[in-house]
C-alpha cells in the first residue's frame, strides 16, 4: 500500500477534490484516509465533473469492503491494492469503473536552508545519522528484501509515537543500508550482528559522557555517607557493584557496549543503595548523639506584594488640571485639584457604575458614578497618553475584581511569551520579558508588576533541561511577584517547550489538562521543527495554547503554510469527541504563538531604512504572514495585536543595535532579512470577551539573535452555573432552540446529501463527569451544575430539503424547519444561556465526513422572534463555505434575570460632542458597533442582548490588523449565490 501512487494518505477532502478536478477525466480516482473513521479509507472518484466519495471500511477480521449502492453485494479484500484492482472492472456498484489513478506528488526533501538555527540545528543533523535529509523515511530503495521493507514500515509507524523517535535516524540508516549485510552474515553462521552493534554504539555515544558525569556525582555523594574506618579494624574489602553479566544476547561481544552496560549497572546499583545508605547514616548519628529530629514545618507561602497607591495627572474640561489617585487595596478613587492638599471627592469602588473609553481620543475616558445628592454623575478625564489611560483602567478593573463578592472570577489576565533562545542559556534576569517592558505596546510602570493569573511561556531552541527551565521561570516570577506559581503543564519536543503556570488560588479551577506535540521537521519525523500544545478548562471556559517553530528561510512560505496545516490537523487537544471539528473551533479561546519564521519580502537595505525611521506600516504590507492571511492560506479569522515594535530577528548577539543579516556558509553567503518571525495570535468564540492590553518585545535581553516577544490579555471566563431557583414539584417550562431555516454553501464538487450535527455544552444528554472546577453540591438537591466538561453524543438534523449546484465547484444546500431539530438546553436561565455556544458540522450522508464547521453564539439569538445569523465554515484550517439562517432561543419569563459581568462595565464610545462637565446622566450600555459585509445587511438594528428581540451579530472576515480594509467584504464567489449574483 505504501508504494501505491494513488494512495494519498491523510490529505483533506478539499485537496482531493482539487486534484481530481485538475485531472479532469471521468474515472479518475484516488484513495485517502477517512476523516470520520479511524483505520478506514475514502475512495474519491470523478464522474461528470462531480466527485463521488465511497467509504472503504475494515471488518473485524481486517478485510476491506466498499460501501456502495443498495442491491450490490459487498466484496471483501485482504489488501487495498486488491480492492482497487477489482473495482477497475465495470458493474461493481460505482458510478464508473476506476480508470485513471491520480498519482501522489513526490515530496522534495526538506531541509533548513536558512542557517538561522546554527546552534540548534546540530541536534537534528546528528540524529539523522548521515542518512540524508528526508531519505531514510522515503521510498524503499531498490534491492531491499521483503523483511527489510516490513521492518522499515514498522519504523515509520513507531517513529510518530515513540518517545525515543528523536534518534531513530540511526536505526533507519541501519535498515536502509546495513540490515542486508547482517542477514547475509547470519545465513553464513555468524550471529554477531556486527552492523547493528555499530549502529547502537553510534546512537548511544552521547550517553557515555552523561553516565560518566552522573556516576562521578553519585560516587562522591556515596562516599560522604560511608562510615569512617576504625584504625583497629581490618581494612574493608572494596565492594564493587555487580557488573552486568554477559547476557545470552549477541551484542555484548562489542567492548563499547559491554562498557556501557557496566556503567548502567553501576548507576542502577548506586541509585538503589544510596537511599538506604543515607538513612542508615542519619539513624546512627541520631542514636550516637541522642538527638531528636525536629519536625519540619511547612514554610508559609510568600505574601503577595500589596499594590502601591498610584496617581495620574489628568486634564478636566478645557484647561483645569487634576490628580486621580487609585488605591486598589482600599477600593477608592480620589479626585484632587492640582495644588490642592486634600481630595475634592473620594469615590468608593461600589459607586463606580461605568468606565467609557473614547475611541477618537485614545487618551480620554469618562467615569460614571453614583453620588448621594444626585442619581449619577459623569466626568471626563484626559490623560497624558493612551498608555496612562490603559493603566488607570486596568487598576480600576483590578480594584473591582479584588472587592467583588463573587465566589468565582468573571475576568482573568493571561500572559503569553515566546522566545527563540538560540540554543544559549538565558540571562540571569527575565524581568523585562515577564513584566512586558521594552518596545511596542508595553505595560505602564504603574501596572507592569501586577501579577497575571496565567503565564504561558513558549520557547524554541531552548537548550536548558525541562525541570531546570520550569524552576527558573517559577523562581523569576516569585522574585518579581512574590507568588509561588503552580505548574499546570509542561510539554516539550526537542528544544521546543511550552510551560503553563497559574496562581495558587486558581489551581483548583483547572481541569481536563491535555498536552500534545507534532513534528514537522525533515519528512515530518524530526522534532527540530514542529509544535507543542496544552489545553484545559478554567471553570467553564476552555483554553488552548500552541507554541510552534515553523520552517525557516525566506523562500519557504509554502512550507510554513504546510507546517501550520499539519499542526492544525495533528495536534490532539481538547475534548476527544470534538476531534472532527477544526482545532480552532474546539476552544473558547485559542492562542497560537512561536517562531513562525515568516519573513519580509523586501530588499534588505530598504528594510533597514524603514526600521531606522520606524516606518513599520510599510514593512507590514510585505510581511509574509500578513500576505498569507490575506489569501486565506493560514490563521483564518485569527487576530493579532498592532505591531509597533521593530523586527525581532535577526539581531547580532550581545546587542540590539544592529541586525546580522549576512551569514556565510560553505555554499555561499545567506541573507536573512530582518523580520517579525516571532508572533502571537489568538482566536475566540464569537461574542466572548478578550482584550489585548500589550504586544511588544524586550530591548535588553541579547543572548539570542531573536528578541523575546510578549502579549497580555484580559479574558472573560464563565464559572459552573448554579441556578438561583430550585425546582418544584410541578414541571417547569424549558428553554428551547428553534430553527426556521438554514442555508449552506460549501466548496465541493460532490452532490452528496448532507445533514447537520449540533454540539454544545448546554444541550440535554451531553453532560459528562464533573471536573475539579465543578460547583459540586452547591447547586442543591434536584439540580445538577452546568456541564463542566465534555460532550457525549451529538444531535443531528434530517437530510437537506433543497440542493443545487448552479456554480461549478460549489454546492448549495437548504434545510426547512421540519428537518431541523428543536434543541433543549439543560438549564433555562438567561444568565446561563447567554454564555453558551453551538458548534455545527455539515456532514455528507455517504461519507459521514465534514464539509465544514462553524460556531454560533446563543447570546444574540435569545428572544421570542427569530434572528438571522451568518458565519463562515471551516475545515482543517481552510475556509470551506458559509452558512446563514434564522433561529431563536426561547427563555421562560421567570428565568430572564441576569447580572452584569465585571468586564461589561468598561465600554467604548465615539466622541460626538464635548460633554458638559458634571452633567447627571444614566449609565449607558456598552455600544455594539458591528461591521457588516457589503452584500449582507441585517434586517434589524443592533440592540443589546437580553431584550425580547435582540439582533444578530453578523460575522465578518478577520484581517491582519496592520493592513487596510478592502472595499468589498466578500472575496469568495460562493457567497454571491446568497444574493443572486451570477
């Protein structure tokens, strides 16, 4: 099967259809892995310009059969080639016989030609063992025997899952070139397997020095606890550890291997005996000196540093100056006129109703608060800079959180850091990185040392040991914040590492932690490039974090795009029952960062000139990542903060004054243009709260040719909902989700009938065992908490009621209300439903494979009237179509109460006119300024959620923040069908 050119392994459905469309002839076919059934295949066949997909399923005995039309007897085959050969004959139940195989493209050997990894790349090179880039897992070489092929195939299967796969290159070299020689020697009566011994000795060479170092330390420690020799007692016989007996195996004839086995045995003996020796020594000391062992009391955790009182110079009205003093600990804001010794007014935090940020004037804010003499009062303040305004708002937000009476938080702060360390140890202090100081949008000095709730640190080319790196980070944060952060997860792939740390009080709120890694190095089997990921639940909110190191080289844009797709497809994170969904839809918030390695497409001298003048906008227009996002090739609908810092690569080590853009190699001079290789992006479910407060890089950490990059976020989270009303004896009305109609357009050449699967945390029958973040028994008898974790089974619609394919390459599907299910949430409360989301998947009836997935926020759909929704469909990182329809979420009248979240009291407002100072006003709700595509206007004006008839949030294509908006909202011709455009 591996040699069959028509077998395309795990390509996506979209790619398969594109390959068949290019082939263009009826009877063209290929086979790929099934996306819906593990271990199954999908047979894709072109006929009359449409692709027909048939599932090839194995039975209990491993025999393969094709699911064809009814009335045709299914035939079973032992191998895939046998099956394909049989279906090349007519009248077998397919629309046409298999006539023309579409061959798999031969993948060129991939190598890091950039040279940026000069220190870190040596690991990959040495572990390849001279086998040649991409060769040792490629097509079997001519002359290899059948048994060699089988073993080589087993190595290919094991190399993806084995933790020891990092040095499998040596074994692959042996299987490729030397196994045959050992087989010949064995046939002639020589059982030594000399070539295998040589391969093992080479693979374990680095182990000798490690064991020598460890052994010396253990021996020294053991001597410390040896009892002193008495001068009258006879000399003790030197006891040597038991040596490894000559095993009956055949490899110990090699002296190097015998030495290694002896060393390992010695280490084993010392480790097993050392604890007993130390214990015996201490016991003898206690009895000899009649000592009592003191009880060891647990050291109290370091107290968090109290926040200092902060003052801000502001302008009030036209020219009056004042001082705002924020005391987070006491929960007050004081307003004093300039030069006045006492405050004019002191406002307690519970009297502050709203904080409104002006968008037209980035340094201006309006404070709305209660006053005894008047219902409410609003005052405008102008800060010296936008950064000072943000610091003031962050302090007030923190003050609200600290003095909140809520048991569980509504808002947390998340720090993301990424750094390519260049295979050199870090400096003693990481203070500037961990406190978001340096260049770009950075934290103000008044808020820089406020500890974040979660720290996520991603590194590449990190030469430190795993434990050493984690403890270094924890010690750094403890020094800066006086908090002993807890480790949630550590995941490593060679020198790519991700560490997640949380405050101690949040440890109980974290549950369902998953980690994963994907290799994208040479032949996707070496870990010098790839990604590591972590996912977990924070109470009721799911988080995903991905740290990656993509292919280097200015010309490797396509390879980087492929790396992204491979990572997206292969990372195993989140709920396993959502594995059919695009990775970017499985989490409430997904953060993706690392050394993405995208470069600037501009002459190096022009780049340097723009950097000198700080003309970053001109450079961002030629940034490869922005350009690829514009083409919808990668990071669809992700967001990125504004880049206002210089390119973070490739600096001269030891300085940030100049870029080292020339690299001399044996093959000639290599140019590495200064670029923003190190990036942080995120994607969140619609109508959730996430705000990027800083995005920048350090300017004082110079050990690597990359500068560390940081970003900080305030993120809205949900807790396990506890209903306020206990159930009575009479059945209470339920909330329900009703659909009027759904229209879907998918990019496909198939004519398959489809159905829709609905997933959500809130649906009946989808509650799983409670996690650590659960409210436990607090809900009271008769009630269960809102589901705190995972889904069980999906609910589905009937087949589509209408179908057309008027435009080649696109299929339009429609569902009426009678073919769509009424969904019942497990809890009917408005406060609970407003935080929920629905995941929808369009699946083919024949293949059960997804044509696209999407996420719909229920918040805007709540009301008695049907509301319109519109969104894009995604599958395996690609945009595959769009969906729109009408739906409503009915909530019982007695369950419509809700509360304001801690993050909802800060809003944004355009400045229409200068307000009159000290004018009494009522607090306004946050303005929802929605952008609509040019061809899809809403039928109703937007209104805040929770009203009887709220309007839908129409979703727009996410674009790089650095690039201008295009004139047209749609670029995919599929969406013109909705509006009747030919």
